[in-house]
C-alpha cells in the first residue's frame, strides 16, 4: 500500500485496505469478502454500492457540488428537509443539517440555549444526560455522554453536565420489579436532579431513544419516555432525543420514539440518514422551537462550512426514497423479529450470553462471565474486542464495545445489518457469529 501517512485509529497496526463494497459485503484489496453485519456503526442501512444512490450523487455533483448556506439554499436541502418532516410525527417542523451526528448534538445544545435566551430565561444553561450514554466525540457532545472511558482523558475540557440513571432494565431493575415500575423509578432520577439544580437553571435533557454504542441496543421500558416527557414539560426543560444511531428507520419506524408515543422538542439524526454514502447529520425541531428563534433574534447563532452540503443532502434524499419505495421500514420490523428469533434460538441458553436485546435491526448480545449473577468479565480481558477480532478473521464485521455494566466493565456485541438484508444473509450472520461465540466464549 502506498502512502503510510494516515493517522489511523490505532497506531499499533495497519488496517486492511477496503477496496470495494457490494450489498452486505465489504471487499478488501485481496478480494476477500466480509459480511458487514453492523453497517460500520449502524450506518450502511442500504448496504454498499446501491445504484440509485450512486446515480443521485453523480447527478448532484455534476449539477452543483457546493454552495455556502450563508449565500444560498439548494433544491437538495429543501427537498430532503421536506421529506424528513413528512416522515416525522406531526409537530417536528424544521431541519438544521450538519456533517455528522456529533455536530448535530452540538447544534441541538446551542439551539436549546438560544431558545431560552430568546424567551428571557437567561439562567437556563444546565444540561442533564444519562450514565452509559453516547452522544458523540466533539467536546459538547462528549460532555453530554455518560461513557466513562471516552470521557476520562478529556474531563478537564468538558462542560459540567449532570448524569442521571439510565433506563437499562437488564442491569438495574430490582428482582421482581415490573418494567413499568422500574421505568418510573429511573425517570424520577431526572426530576430529582432538576429539583436539586433548580428548575430555572436547566435547559435540556438529552437521551438516546434506544441506547446504541455504549450500552448496546438498550430500548426504553414501556412508559419511561412518556414519564420523561411529563417531567420535562412540568419544569420547562427541553427534551432532546438522540436518534443518530437508532433513527432514520433503523428500528422499524422513521423515528424510534414513535413506538414510545413521545414527541421530543428536538431529535438528532445521522448514520442511517445518508446510509454512509455521504457524511450528513440533522437536528429536527418543533415549530415552537423554530418560532422562538424566528420571532426573536431571527437567526441561530451557529453554523459550519458544510451545513446542508448539496451532495450530502442529495445522497440522503436518495437513501430515504429507496427506503420508502422499497417499503423497507416494514421489512426492518419483519427481519428484526426474525433476527431476534434466530439469536434467541442460537444463544438463548448460552452460559456466557446474559441478554439479547434491541429493537428492529439494532440488536445486541451482552457477554457475561456468569449468566445467573450477570457478573461481567474482567475488563482487562476485553472480551468484546476478542469477539470482534475472531469474527473478522471469519469474514464477519460486528460492532463491539466495553463498559456496558458500569462504564468500565461489561461487554456487548452490536448487530445492525442493512434494512434490505435477506433471510439467507441473516442465517449467514448468525452462523458466523455462532462460530465466534463458540471459539471465544465456550459454554
């Protein structure tokens, strides 16, 4: 391989060269094919090389490759925003485009602060988020995340964000406690924190609808998010739901929070919005949030060079058209149930698999040293990384993470195959994953 000047994620080894992609497969420079069962990081919702999306990118690039949003809007941005609003529940009305999910969280936090300033509530600056959460790696987004090992090196640089209990039934529900009772108890930690800080100082609560990378496909228990919505409304706190990983159809509805019957004040999108074909993210806000700015100062005091990049917007619009035209949201629900069934059949009684969870095509396996006690492995063993490496050698890409149990210990493997995955490909994923589990975690 020529070059050698890329600053890779790890300086200890050179990753293989990805040379091509076709459907669910990535292909390296030697022609070896890898089953992309995680979409990178739940990104590749249509797989690789979809002809309709590639054609849309080429057409837009030939017509107009870039225009700064300080001077122009573009048809691609306007059409994509209209499509997103049509797909969202009523009330979500305006879209601010970014270059990534992390940038979307940054923009949402700034918008939350500015909304309160527009209303004269200048004391509202505090953000509340949850332990075992992840909202991105830029400093504001990292501050709002509850991933201990990601935060640790940068603690002196982070803003002061309060972290409350996650909604993670497997790890934190009491024996015999109903899901609904547990959900209320978890939600009530938000109200306790608001009251302790002083409601007049709190501007927003940020949470992933379905927790993605840090805890591994953890859906909220019934009633939890409705209770959160009530608490936020009671104290004038904005609810920002992070659906960068779980949104854009990944769980079977365009927004995952539709399944919880909750409307946020803002929702962030990314990953599956553009399917990996171009970098893009978005903040979608309600009409009330938009009008507070429009009728006040008249401008969000924020912006970046690549906001609403026309090629990114054209790619995302093409991705969303394919999802709608091919009725892939219905397929996500069907194949998600099938994948969950296959995983439970193969691993449901495995002594080292503590939990199989998720929603739609965002699913995870929790790896444990002792199934009965839920005891996690010693973090020094890095079992999630071992599983990733073994799977890779077998030609399977999975998304692993540590810190599932308490931010330091605990391991999971995340699966996020494309929305158009076939039954045969699901069988192949589970078979290869079974070989990995048998090799790394013999029961």
